[in-house]
């Protein structure tokens, strides 16, 4: 049955590029069969799929949305939403045979992806290297130095965790916030601060060099600037709120501890609670806010080889 499934399915590149951020469109055909197998294996592994045959993603989404199993309804609706986001489709529109729900603008699909944040909130800061040591290992700002840096920028909360690899500092630091309203507010405020300076996610994508820490960095005005106060050269930092898209960037310990939540659902649930609102009567309202993404994270971990 799984063999038939593998042969029948071709995954759109939009899905591949989301789960495999470093893929190129030319790699889509190579991924199309094997990645669907991995996805199906992940679904089986988290006990989403039974022995039923799903010839394509549409039939799987139809099944997950229309399931009448009282015990599994919430989990099925959560899976429906997670799969729609992965595919770049509209999870707010009930799926039917017209497949109208599959028509969603690229901007809206990207917004749905950006909405899925790591929880507790994490801000990812790039360009925190300082150079190379004599033995060739990368050096960078440590935890205490980064804590001091973010305090100087006006952010009192958040705890820094600089990331290291086999060759030393990775030029990246995570700032972790508490998993409550105050932590979320501070994380968003920090991300917005960098975005207003054009030093957010898009800014970093625009200026990111092939390799950090080279001598060319010193001559790149997008990476290094001269500080008039200290009369020294300083790294220009870029930062953004960590999302599901960034799971492959963070360290193992962080991946193990975070969950994925919808920022929009988090905000709306607070508003509804303050007004005593309990859902809107639609089928999707049966799925509690952020329950959806309990299905998303094991899929992401499985496909990317996380534990």
C-alpha cells in the first residue's frame, strides 16, 4: 500500500522548500518520491495514518477534516491545519472536491508559515562572530557578551545562548524568552526593533555572505561598521523571531524543548477569553488554539531527522 502511495504522489516544491529550506527547485524531482515516503512514515509513526489508502494529499486532508471519530476529531482537525500550512493552502476554507482551498496567494502562504513560532519564544541573532583564532577556529560573542549587548539595546529580559559547531562559533546566538505573555511581548519587541532597521529576516537573507568570519567581512558595510564612541569596528546584528522554518538552525537542546505555536491563534485566544467567546461554531473551532501544531512538530522533526 505504501509503495502505491509513493509512486502516485509528487510533492510540490513549495512544500519541499519549507521542510528542506536549503533545497533548490532543480532538486524537486529528486525529493518528490523519497520525501513523500518520509512524510508518510512520519504520519504512521505518530499514529495519524491507519491502513486506509490516500492516493494524494487532497484525500488525506479531506479525511482529516471530515473525520467523525469523536475520540480523534480534534487531532484530525489539527493535522488538517498543519498539512495545509505545509502545502501552502488555506486551512480556513473547508476542503471539498473543487479544491478551492488550495488557492492561496504566496504572500498569505508565507504569512501562515511565519505565524508558526517556536514556544517559548526565541529570537535568532546573526553575525555574532568576531573572527578566527590562531588555530583557525571561529570565535564570536559569548553568552555574557551577548546579554550585555542586548541590554545596551534596551532589552532587559531574554537569555542568550551562543551556538557552536565543530569549527567553533557559528556566528549565531539565540535569545530565549519566558513562555508567557511578558516573554512573548519582549521577543516581538526585539524582533520588531531589528526589522525597523532593515536588519530582520529579509535583511539577513539579502546580505548573508557565503561564509562568515573571512577577511572580506571587514570591508563589507552590511556586516561591520565603525563605532564612533568606542573607535572600534563592530558587527552589525540581524535578528528575527524564530519560527518552524528555523528548526534546522537551532541546537539539539533547543529543538528538544520547544513546541510550535500559532502567534495568531495565541493572540485571538486571549482576546476571545477576555470577551468570554467560545469558538465561532465552525468545525475548526472544535480544535483548541495551538492544538494543531502538536501534529506539526513531530512531522517536522521526523522529516528533518530530529529526535
